[in-house]
């Protein structure tokens, strides 16, 4: 609980599943743009101190393997997802827990982090879902997270 998951992944259904799983486990999701340079990535790793780094380019990010406990190729997630056994023994999460850490674009210098709490994030999701029935996200969101 409270550990950080750095996610340099493409925007697709797998990244949404990764986000929801991270939040459900009580970990903190830290998204990174795949276009960040190695220098920028180094800054985020140093600042966020992630235990897990999920990347869409494991070869390029291999240099960061010694700085994190686990470096995982994002393509392995969807391949192994069908083999996974659900673990229902996860810790409960609280509405005030941090859901994700988003970094600013750094237009005035180095990027700095913004902590987004679970209650704020899910308020936004429920607002979007209530006005956009075609998103079909609602079944993915468990009210047990709040």
C-alpha cells in the first residue's frame, strides 16, 4: 500500500486496466509520457521512487532497472493477464488515499508532482460517466474502491 507504480505505457485498454488494478491494490499510479527523454525519466524515477516500472520500451528503459525493484514490459501484462489468478486479499483503500501522481509539463523548469486523491479521481469519473453513457466505463469501476 502506498508504493508507486511508474507507467510509461501507450494509451489503450491495457493501460486502463493497469491503472485500475494499481488503485485497487492501494498503490499509487504514476503515468509517464512514452516520449520523455532518458534525462526526464531519470528525474521522475528519482522523485517518485517507484517499486515497479511498467514500460512500453523495456530495451530503452533497461538502464533504469537497478533503480526500481521490478522493470516490466507492458506487452507482458496483457499476455499474462489471462493466466492470472485473482487475489481478493488486497488491502482496503480509503477515499483520501493518493490514487496517482501526475507531473506538470515543466514549462518553467523541472516538472513537479501533483497528488490526486481517490475521492477526487472517482468523482471525475462518475461525472464523466453520468454525462457520457457511450463510454462503457461504468462496469469497470467498483464502488468498493471509494
